[in-house]
C-alpha cells in the first residue's frame, strides 16, 4: 500500500496516495490532516504532511515501523 501525503493544492489541501491514484481536496490543511490520519490508520501506512512550500514538515507511521525502538 502506498503512503499517504497531505499536499498543497492551490488555495486548498489535497490527500493523495504516493505514486498517483486517488486524490481528494479539502478547504483547510487541518481537515485534510484529519481525513488522511484516519485513512493512514485504516490502511496501516505512513502519513507525510507537507507545508505550503511542498517540503515534508511531519511524518507519522501507522503501519509497519521498521525500527524496533520502544517508546
């Protein structure tokens, strides 16, 4: 399953799967993050949140985390 990204989309924000596929837009970044978080948890994938400049500002793993570090 591809990772999920929250990315700027003009004046709104989009939730999309890496490598293409489905894309849905939301009026605010907060709404997009909320929807993407639920989707990432369901699909057990990583969520990458981009800033308005396109750079990744946060990432959360809801799937198979390769690190074996407690906490």
